[in-house]
C-alpha cells in the first residue's frame, strides 16, 4: 500500500499531526496496534492536562477545540509553588497579564476524544488498527514499513509516534537519554468544603510532591508523587486515611476533604531521543521527548512539536521540496530542539532538586523560590512563556 505519509502510533501527537495536515492533498495512513474503540471512547485515566493559550490556539487551528465542551474545561487563575512547610510561595497570577486566566485544565480523555472526532471523517486519512510494525527499511526514495501480519506500506515520510518507550526507536538502534526518578505519580479527585478559587498549587514537601489542580469550586484533582515503595503504601491506604493525610498535608486550606472515584498511578520516567530523524523517518511526541509532569508541560510541548513539523511539511509542499528530505527533517530537529531541550533539562533539574532529601538542596530550593518571587523579570519571563499566543 502506497501513502505519502505514514504515522506509527495513534496517540494524541500522531492524530493531531494528521488533523494539522487535513487541508493538504497528502494521502495519510495511521498504523496503530490497538483497536478503534480506544480512540472513539477513550478510558478515563485520571489525568487533567493544563493547556496554555498557545496550545488552545493550536487545537483551534487544527479543528479540534470545537469538540471540547466548555463545561469540561476548568480555568486556572493563579499558580503557586510552595516549598516544604514554608508559608511563602512563588505566585503566577493572571492579574499581572492581559489575560483573564493562565490557561485551563481539560481531562485527558476529553482531549483524545475531541482529536478522534476531528480525524474520523477526514477523507485523506486512513487508520489501520490492530496493526503492529515489525521493521522499517528506508532509502532515498522512501520507507518500506513491514507489519507483523505481512502487510507492507510504502511512504515518502514516516512519523514515529509510538510513545516514550518507543519500540521502533529501539529497533532502529537510536539512543535515548532516559531518567528513571524511581518515583510514581498517583492522581485522583477530591471534593472539599472550601473554595479553591481556581488556584493551582504545587507543594514540594520533603518526602513527597503534592499538586492541587482546580476542577470546580469544591472539586480538585490531586497529584501525589512519592518514591516507589512509599507509593505502594499510599495506594493501600483506606479512603479515610487518604482524606486525613491530604487535609493535613494542605494544613486544612481546603477544609474537609473526601476522595471520589478511582486512583491512577504512573511511573516517573523521562526520555529525550538522541536523534529526531533518520532517513525518511522522524520522531514526534513522547517518542521524541517524554517530559516529567512536574511542570505540566508535556502535552503542550508535544503540540509545539506537531506545529513545527507540520509547518516544515507545508512549507516543503508550497516550495515543491521533497518533504522527506534530510534538509526538511533537519529544520524540524533544529527548531524543536531549541524549544524542547531547555525546558526538558530545566524540568529534570527541578524534579531532582525538589525531590532530594539532602540538606543543601533544601536550602537551595527555598532560596530559589525566594529569589524568583522577588525578581519581576524572572517571573515575567516565565509568564510570557506560559501565555504566549502567537
């Protein structure tokens, strides 16, 4: 089967790229090992995605945002970072911007469902489910993609978006810098008596990280990150024990609290691939950069990658350049590295600094928050990065 463009992996990044190229004449195939209902009816996974204004604009441009009902979004008016039991905090407030909010939270399954709604009727896109790639062989003219069921696809450009533990990347012998933090993130929702005032808070305690994300006035998404052994203990606690623990950890700032629904746990592993492209192949999404969720920037960064790649592809089409050529893919790598590498390294540093139990790091992180809060240029620079809408 011949296609202009083959995407391996029907995750958010791969599907969003297909949406971005909907108005082209490219014949696109998406190869996915799972079945279709996983896309049309994605399971709740407990994760609420913090979208920046830039990301919302990208989703609007690609026709996805119209499928996200406003009632499924939760505005963030302020973001606070707190260290240990200190009463002082680093604050990012929408009042210091021209916006009426910093961004919004949307459940992960709602985003995935919206992406699928946009893509399912696109005439130039075909999704092949229950299809697993065995190997890829590329040359100057294109790539041959061999499936385990013996089918063969030919494409001018192959996009590999099969996740941070990409099997394709591994089969191609491409090294990826992986950091295992030996911690696990547990997410769940809690009702609470007091108003959260649409404030997102991140508490860096000395034995855990605790995030509170405002969903409704009296409902928040709670994210607890612990060492793996402690995480297992936490998961075995009763609902009443968890209620009391979170109330105490928050010093009763939200009053009486009660857990609702299931708990979901994820291991903390970050990935940064050493090569963003090979001959006729390019890496996208978590297969390229898998972020630590401590800064809630993973999905936003993936959307930037999609935006950069689709711009390079469209420019190549306009200028009648081979979209799978090394120059086109090299431009994508250069631009996406410029965006992704600084925030990847900074996020890993923050994650290491704020989870370390060493006395010197405790002093350093408290000092860092104090300095950042006092220096307006630093805060303004961060706010600009959060709120940029171009």
